């Protein structure tokens, strides 16, 4: 069985603005049909990465391929394969939702009939049919973001760059956008997501990378990254004092709470470590009344792997 080529790869990608190094040898490999999230403080290089990979900015070194095409030698093919939804909406507020979509179809040089059909399908898909004839200036923030993403999809891109796609949205609108993103991935589209909302990356991303001052400092699934941070533990509650005493003798490193009849055992929360813990208790016939696993969250990951941003630098 053949292997599927990655949707996005970068090798040693570099970018400087004057003496300020924004990207310092970035290496990435993003499989097709997945959500990849790039995290980092303001100025870490997230937006610069998106601009380079979407052909809006030339790198100073390294190489990249997007949608199977070389960024340096095939920029037009890269542009044909991608869509970009930035931090700020590209919607024309003077046009209606339908007119915005038809305009995008015209820019892609689709025949008039095809453009109208694409606009109608996208209005339906993004639940904008009732607002299709209204000027975009009358849309809510959530509707504008949906329309913006719908405009990105007019050209059927296979790789979409989403730069802070839910900034400023209320929780309901954010979750609606999450569902749309999940549906796109189910259709085989690759999503490159930058976000300041760590719960968003946790919910959506198949893999997460953390940038710090232009360097890739951590990469993995959300769970893999969380397990790398100290502070994970298993909390065991027992039915009586006798079981608590017996468990403490078996688990030497556990910390005890007599009031709640619990032990807190350091661990990474993995299935293997929890099974090993329970096996040790079972061998001594110690019954556990309740078990819960506590692992660090992505906030802990972010704080552990990133340093304070330099406020003198521009956001990149």
C-alpha cells in the first residue's frame, strides 16, 4: 500500500525582518485530511508562517511544498490548491452574501451558471440562505466568519489556512465554526489552524506544534504534549480507612488526604501507567472505590514551552 504524500512540508524555513529572526529553521510535515494547529505567543512567527505558505511572503531560506507543489518554483499551483481565511474578514460589506460568493466565482473564472450553482450550494452549507439577499454589513460576527470561509471554499481548495478564525465570536458561533471545520476535514480537506484559543486547538487539532521565538519547541497530539508536562496524577478514593492504609503501603510515592479517603499518585495519565497502578493494588487485594485521572491542559503546555514575548517586536 502506498503512502500518501503530506499536504504541507517545510524544511529549514527561515524569515528575518532586519536583525529580527522571525522563523529560525522551521520543519513541518502535515498529513492530508487533518487539522494541524500552530500555537505560540504574539510575535512567535505564526502569521509569518501562514503568509509564507500561502505565497504572500517570500522566505529567506529553506523550502516548502504545499498541496504537492514547490513554493518557490510553482507558486501559481500552490495558490490554486489553497484557501486562506485570515484574522480579518475579506467580505465586501456593501455586497450581499450571495453577491460576495458570486464575485469570488468570477475571480476564479467559473462560467456564470457554475458560479451561481456554487454560491447556492455554499449558502445552503453554511446556513446563510435566509440572509443571502442581505448586505454583509447587516451580518452578525458569526455569520461574517461563515461567509468568509464559504468564499474561501468557492475554488475547492484542498489546503486551507485559518488564521485566528474564531477571534471575537461568541461561544455558540465558535462551536458552529468548529463543526464546519470538522466537516471539511471529513471531506479530505487539510486545515492549517493558528489560534490563541487553546481549547480550540485541543478540540480540533490532530497534531499541534508550539512556536517560540521562531523555533519549533514541541510537536505532537494534544494528549502527547500534556503528558510531557509535570503535574499529572491519578486520584484514588477508597471506601474506608483500612483500604486507604493498605493502598498507601503499596504506593509509596502517593500523597494522602484523610478527610476524603483519597491518595494522589503522580503519573502521566497513560493507559499503561494506570493499568500498572491498578494491577499493583489488585495483587494486594486492595479495592478502589473511585478513580480519576488528572493531566495538565494545553494552557500548562503553552506556558511550559513558551517564553515571555518581546513587546518591542511587531506581531508576526
